[in-house]
C-alpha cells in the first residue's frame, strides 16, 4: 500500500475538515493513486470517530509528482492561489470544494485537498472524443456563469490575479522565438510557408493586438486550459464543476471558448455548432449581469483569441507534450484561423 505524503495524517485531516463537536479522523489510507502529466492524484479513504453522516468518506489529494521538484513550472503554486483567493469568492456549484490549499513560496512543494466527485459526477467523454451538443451547451453555459461572476470585478489585478505590463509581452515573445524555431525544424516542410508567415506576422504585431487586453475592460478570470475534459458533469444533469486551475489568469472570456471549441473540434463539428454555442454563452453572460458587451464584441474577441491560440501548439511541443496532443491541436486551430478569417486581424 502506498504511503501517505509527509504531513498528511489524521490530525491534519481533522483540522482541514473542521469537524464539529470533537469529531476526528481516526484512520486514513490511500485508496488509489495515479500520475497525470504534471501532478499526482491520490484518493484517500477516511474513517472517523464521532463524525456525522455528512463527513466525506473519501477525498482527493492533488500534489506534485514524487521525485525532484519540477523547474520552470509553477502550476501547483498557481492552483493553490486560485483555491485560496478565487474559489472562496465564486458562486457555489461551479468548483469542487477545497478543504486545504498550500504551496511553498517557490512552488516546489504544494498540495490541494479537494472533494471527491467520482460518485456524483463524470467526465463528459473519454478524451479526445467530443461531447454531444447538449453536454457542450451545459458546459459553455456554466463557463459563462463563472466568467460573469468575475467580469470586470474590482478585485481583478488588485487582490486577485495580476495585470501584465506591456513589457511582459516582450519576455513571452523572446521565449516563444526559440520554441518556434525548434517547432519549424521539427516539422520541416510540413510547416507550410503560409503558416510560417502567420507566426512571423503575429509576432510582429503582437503588441498592437495586445492592446485589447490593456484596455482592461470586459475581462474576467479565465481557466487557461479550459478544454471539455477539465470539468465534471453531474450525473443528475444539474451541474458542471471546473477543475485543474493551474493556468488561470485575467483575460477575455473568449479565450476559454477558443481553447475549448476551435482548438479541440475538427472543422465539420465546429462549423455546425460554434455559432450557436457562442450565442448561448453570450445570452448567459447577459442573464447573469454583464452589460455593454454585445454579440459582435464577443465575435471579435473570439476571432482574436483563436489567432492567439495558434501559439499554443508551439508551446506544447516546446515542453515535450506528446505529439498526439500538440499536432492535432495545431491542425485544428490553423483550420479555425482560416475559417474565421483571423489573418485579416494582421492586416
């Protein structure tokens, strides 16, 4: 049986769960564990003394993969900050409940203690199969409710998240250049001159395009990795909960939609359902209090987000994600760029 991580014991769990009336966790064991690309997911089985029936029988402990701490990635630190600052002020029902979120200042050690949704929720489909349109609509509506809750929130960039300075883009572009060169070398003539030209023009005009962000209007908290498989659907059909918040930040909500739809759907399905899903997203924003943001503004943001997302497969290849991820993302996003006339934004 796998040993518990250091510091995760009955006393810690009793305190984290805030059990009432002297109740305590008597025993804890690892029920199962697995590694993802960037983290380790451990299901804990708990036994209590004096706890009521509502005490959770299992919990999810998310922490770093055993071994030397990863360098150049602060996702654990980022996600712990999300659950401490964002989740606590987000309307109920959109996120898993988090009982504890801790990270060292450098992000080398971290953990999250989350509710276990396995018995009440499910992943929409096995990756990479697309969800049905009804399920996709439920997810998009829930995403809109989350975005609306943080839309132009006064705490954005103050106590929640950080505003990027104009100069910060220079660092991003400087790091992207070598990634693109390696990407081009790796693909050879598979990277067509037209697509190479797209990247060069995007880099040349990045600061102009980024003025949309620096206007600091009609922005919200985005997931940043908001594909369809980073959410749980309730088995009873009454809810959606989003997880894996290690890439969250402040940006246009359309970025999550571009990543979800344009990056992950092939053209036939995307052309059939894309516009309707954007309509539903926009209707939900308005229904939850967003004003002054019309449907054309969403369309403009979506096209710009699709153009920016053309960079994502290059970043993914640059950190050695499997080609089955970045290659398919590359082909799909490039076809979306063409279909939506995103090159016109570079004129």
